[in-house]
C-alpha cells in the first residue's frame, strides 16, 4: 500500500476501470445459477427458499443503501477524506434498483413466508386481528413499492450529481448533494424503520421490539463499511485506485470497529430488556433462538459480529494493514448474513436451518446480481472524481 | 549540574517538519519538538516509536472490567444474594452494563491522567513554556551532549528564524 500521494489524473482522461471479463462472467453465472436454484426451490421447499431470498435480498440491498447512507453522512458532515474512493459507495448505490427485484419477487409468495398473510389466520388470532388493517398483502406490496421507489430516486440523484461534477466542475453540485443528503437521511431513517418492521419483524407478527430497526441500521452501517473497504482494497490491488493510502484504510478500519461495537450495543440493548422483563410475548422471539438447532448460531453471531472484530481491530497497526482488514471484513460480512439468517429463518424453521444448498444459492445468486450491478457502475464512471472540490484534501489525507 | 539545550524557532509547519528530519538525519539527538497545534507527519519526522499510552488505556480498561465484574459477582452472589425476578444470583447479562461503564470510565480517565502526568501538566508543575510556541512559532529542541554548533548550522540552513540556548537541569 503506497503511503505517498499520487497526482490526480487529468480531467476527463478516462472512462471507468475495466473490471476483468472473467469477474463479470463469474458474476453472471453466479446470479443465474443461484437464482435458478432458488426458483426450483420454490416448488420443492418454498419456506426455506423464500427465507434465503429474503435474507440475501435484504443483505445486499442494505449494502447498496449503505453506500448511499455512507455518502450522505459524509456530505452532511462536509467530510473530504473519503473523496478519493467515493466512486465505490456510489457504485454500491447503483445496485439499489437491481436489489429491489429480489424483494418485490417475495410479494406474490407472501403467504408462504409471513404468517399474517395466510388465509384465516388474522380472523381467528385475537392478538393479530387488530393488526389486519396494516398487515395485509396489498398494503404490504404498496408500502414496499413506495419505499423502494423513494430509495431508487435518492440514490440515483446523489450519484448523478457526483458524476455530473466530473465535467461541470462546479461546487454547486456538492452543495446540492449536501442538501439532498440531509433530506435523504431523514426520509431514509423513517422508511428503513418501516422496512425492517415490515419485511423482517413481521415474520413473527405477535412479537415486537422498538429497537429492532435501529439494531438493523447498525448492521447496515457495519456491513457496508466492510464492503466498501473490501472493494477499495481489491481495486487498489488491481491498479484502479493507486491514490488510496494507509490513512484512508486506517479511517475505514476505525469505522468498521466503531460500527461493529454499535451493533453489539444495540443487539445487547434489545436482548437485555427482554431477558430482564421476562414477559412471554417478548421472550417468544429469543426462546427458539437460544435453544436447540439455533443455539450455536445464536452465540456465534455475537462472536462474528463483535467479539472477534473488536479484538482483531483494537491495535493501531491492524487497522492499517490491508490483508488484515480484508480478513476482518470477511468475518463481519459473514456475521451480517448470520445475523439476518437468525432474524428470518427461525420464523418458519423453528428447529434450525444451517448453511445449506438454498442458503448458498441465495448468497451466490443475489451476490452475483450485486457484483454485476457494481462492476457495471465501476466501468461506467471514472474512478477518481476529478471535479470534486474535496479531492485534493482527500489525496493528502493523513491521520 | 545543568546542560544546554539548543532551540531553533521556525515560522511554518513545512519548515519545522523538514528541519526536524534533517537534524535527526545529521545524527543529532532530539530533545523534543514544540508546536502550537498537532502537526501531521511529526511523529514520522521525529522517528517516534508508537505511543505507549494505548497500553495504559488497555490495561486500565481491563482493570475496570475485572473490578466491575468481581464487585457485582461478590455482592450479588456471595455477600448478599437477592432474588430479583426469579433470576439466578449469578446472572451474567445483568452485569454487563455496569462492566461496560466502568471499563470505559477507567480507560478514559486513566489515559487522560497518564498523559497529563507524562507531559508534566499538573498544578504546581515547574515546566516552562518556550516563548510563542503556543501562538505562531514552532520550536525544535536538540538534546544536550550532541554537537550543538553543528546542529545550529543545520537548523539555520533549514530556515530557523532564530536559535537560542536554554539551560536545563540534567
């Protein structure tokens, strides 16, 4: 990793970075094979295939949204250090319209996944029938379409303004993105809560937790910073981002460390209150997860998402070592999948479900889709935002 | 017994970084460098080893965690067991919030205290400040015992606006 500063390339000199054809072909094959397997699974074992699609669909959609949230946070903070690699979170955000598809595909199959969508349940269940006005398939679909449309709009706007700056070179575009980001962050905070409640928490419609969305938001931040770090290191190694220096990595490492700890804080805040109060309607969520087939993944979740990353990222040199950061990011991303798997799968498979064929198909299939969208975005825009007023600051970033 | 420290004053960040590196590369031992604000790259220019303060922080954090865990374990399991909501006396999740708070408290306060002590910043400290280094001057202090005349030459060549000798107790 070079620690000295390179010169910015001249304006408009190049298109995007040509990601190897092998990578793109592998992504396409992965998407087709993975999603095809899930399609076949719909007939054979629908609960499991749909759980896997929801887990992976949400995981990768969160990476795309996380890219936009990362950008928006940097814009409203007037941060300059990230500018050199800002095309990476922008490329992630370009996945949002693609990522809408796996989630929209769930709507027609809602009764297989969601208890409240099954005929006859709402009328006979006393705890649920008052929720019927909200939890019904048409309204669920409308809410999903509106939320996804809002996110597609904002992520498109943020990226378009940034790309426009490559040629227009005006500070006004940065200011416009600051304003757009402020509005986006407020609306995203609200809609993401709704999405987490709707798509994940309503899998167990009797149960509720007010911190659930915030806890998911911490997972979104932690996993997207990891994915940005991985992409930055890989693109640097491929020669696409020679300007990335050790200080950029150090700051990304700090964010990984901080967000992993935020996740643990919120996970524990949810667990402690439920454990302490010991009220049956709340403990109903944790009891199946802490016993039987789910017990090992339950404890592994805390190890992967917090304990290991915390210890591994504590020393300063650890956060400045790209190979080490790649390993820790891999642990955290695996942890994020497990965390979501633990939220989704036990609702329909209370006895346990490991990392089987359908789970892998979901990860590979939706992951392939994500890789396709991101490589397409990386190829379509110059790697260095030459018109960004913060670029020089970012090139000289030093911690 | 007193010894003489050579001080070179500079008026910009770039010059002081440049001169610091030059003095060290010429084989002179640095006493310290004083700047009005944290200068990026100074640790590197001075050839400083990684700070040991992180270990103070880590040790204090571990001490805080251990103390908090032991106190709660002793009071609620050994000394005065109370039945709270039918939970076991030794209920680990209940001990975490206090342990977290004490870990953070011990780590933060000890680190700040260790820094202030090490930098001799406390009431009654006889440590003198060089003129203008809290305002608009950067100062390099070359340790006594080295070739001060040759070091002075290096400082001048790298843009020192002024040099001086200061007597320090050795």
